């Protein structure tokens, strides 16, 4: 391998620094891995240092020599070269150089793999590009393919996690905030690597729910990625602004605002402009494109903590497979991507029409379209249900039927500005299932906790269809 892909003198100097000052090991080990060293003996020395540190033994010449000899990896000449190297007072630049050359070697290896995948394995171009993008992301983010994890390391890691949760005061929220108190209590938030499915029949408000979740993440200072396959970005932002400002969505659409509302809108726009919200509204994406775009975004903006996809059935597969197999590839691909990027991915999903023939129209897992793959891959499945949607539909059907028969029908049911809503947890891999009760405020396309304390906002006649000033109660934003 060409010399510009490694520098043995720099590797020796870093290892020599640890031998002469073992206190430096922990800081260096946090930045380098054994495979970052080019020389096999240097890799073995760094692994031996790690073993000694873990065993709480001295990292010195004698202990290193003994451990390397026991494993049959000791090379006296190469070891003397390390001891002869001058220790460093500042290792930062040297560590960066070792890492840069390790990345270059990884790229050379990847180039060879591309040739093999393309020519020898004769894989489709999209599969090759997906594999290359995944490996490039791993190289760029300094990730490595890890070997089997041993029980001791896993047990200690789990203990550290429990201690961290204790330090947070036994707080119920350990993942990304859902924005809803009872849903947080039931799920502990959306965990890193989780695939969350939000499913409902049309008009139930699944897009509104996920936009409310995205808004909460932004309010908490987290970055958000949103793939909108159904509507342009401007419509999504309109809904978010309505929910944020408590200004009716219809009034925002036509610009029918009072001076005070223009002021509120301006403040909300300034706030939203400063947030890390990224929307892709291309409208037609396959799983490879979603994965490539999200990897690239996460690389440039590591503050992205959650991604939303609206919605799963509008995505296409990577090849001309039957639809069930396509959806299986999509859901599995999203789950793998969530694990790879170590962040929750929330994907919206449509439900089968068959549930509407039941007396109780509350969704269940079998109502998911192409449900087998989605149900298997998802960590959490949430169903959105609002009974008023069906009641309104039934009343309109009765009215139309009466008119067709020349009769008059007067309904006792009145549409409400704030409807009861249920978030049904149909599956949760690491927690309970059950129902979370919310309220849906139709004017603002906003879900709120059922126990939210309302505040009074006065809307003038120009903003209300009925005459006179009207007091409407909405919860604080």
C-alpha cells in the first residue's frame, strides 16, 4: 500500500506517548480504535493497552511485553522502535492524522468492494449505490462494524444507563419527547433506533399528530427531518404555524388576520426560521433515496434527532416486486436505517378500508395495509382514532338519504370545535399497550393532552362566521 496511506512514525509516537504517560491512554482511546493503526503490531499494542486498562493494570513496558508475548504477538524490533520514538506533548494533530489515513485506507478498500459488487456479483445499480452510501456514511461518521459484544461489556453498559436514568431523577422520559404527557408515560418517549408507525384511516389527523410531535421536538431544541410525499412543504408549515400560534388554519390560508394575530404570526415565523427543520417534499421517493438523503442530512446536521415520513404507502420499492414484498423491503429498510443512524423514525401508514364495516371502528394490528412486514419491523405502532369523524359521516349519510326520499332530517348531533381523540398503542416492543386520550382542536389542526387547562382568547367578528364577539377556549401553546 502506498506510503501516503499510513505514517509509521506518527503511530509509534502516539503509542510511545501512552507508554511514558499512561494517563493519556483514556483520552486517546476515546478517539482511536485499534484498526485505525496501519501496522498489525501497532494494532496489537493498542489492543493490549486496552486490555490492561480494563483490568486496571499498569500500561508500561513490562506489562505490555508480557501480555503480547502470551498472545504470541510480541515483536521485539517493532516494540523497541515504539520505545525509541519521542513522546508527544500534544497528541491532537497526530491523532487526526492517524484517523485521516485510516479513512483513506477504508476508501481504497471500498473502491475494491464497489468493483466486486458491480462486476463480479452483478448486483443491480440501486443495490450497489445503497451499499456504497451505507459504507460511506460509516466512514464519514467514524463508525465501525463491531464484533460480538461480550456479556461483561453489555452488563456494565446497561448499569451505566440505569445510573444515568437515576441521575435524571427517575424521569419517565428517556427517549425523544412525543409532546403528550400520557403518551410519554406509556412509551417513555421514542427511543434511539425505534421504528414508530402512526396509522389511521384518512381524515383522522395522523399528519397533524406527527406535525405536533415535530413541533415539540423543535421546541426542545432537537433537529427534525420530514419527508412529505403527500403535500408541499408550505402546507406543512401552515399547519405548524396554526398549532403554534392558535390562529385558525383557514384564517392563515387566506390571510384573514387581525393586527395582534399578524404580530403573533411574525414571532412564530421568526422562531421557526431559527429551528433545524428540514423538509423534503419531492413527492415520489423510494427506500434507497430516503436512506441516502437522511444519511447525508444526518452527516451534515448531527443535531437531527427524529425523522418523519408521510406516508409509507406512497413510497416505492427498489425493484419491480409485488406490493407486499415492496412494503416489506421499505419497512425493513426504515428499521435498519433507524438503527444505523441511532434515532427514531416515525412513518405514517394507511389502514385497510375493511375496518369501516365493523360496528367498533377502532383500529387493530390486522387493519394495517400489508400488515405482516410493518407489524414485525415496528417497535411501536400507534393508531389515531376520532369517533366524531364517523358520527359526522353517518349524520350526513342520513341527511342525504332523507332528501332522496323527499323527507326532512334534523340531526341532534353537532360538530365540536374540540373533539375527543384516542391514540391506541397497538404494539410496543418494550412497553405496555393501551389507549391515550387526547383532544383534537380542529381549527388549529392540533392535538393536546386531555387534561390541558384552557385559556381564553377573544376572536373578533371578522374571524368568526357567526355575528358578535365570541369567546373560544384553547390551551396555551
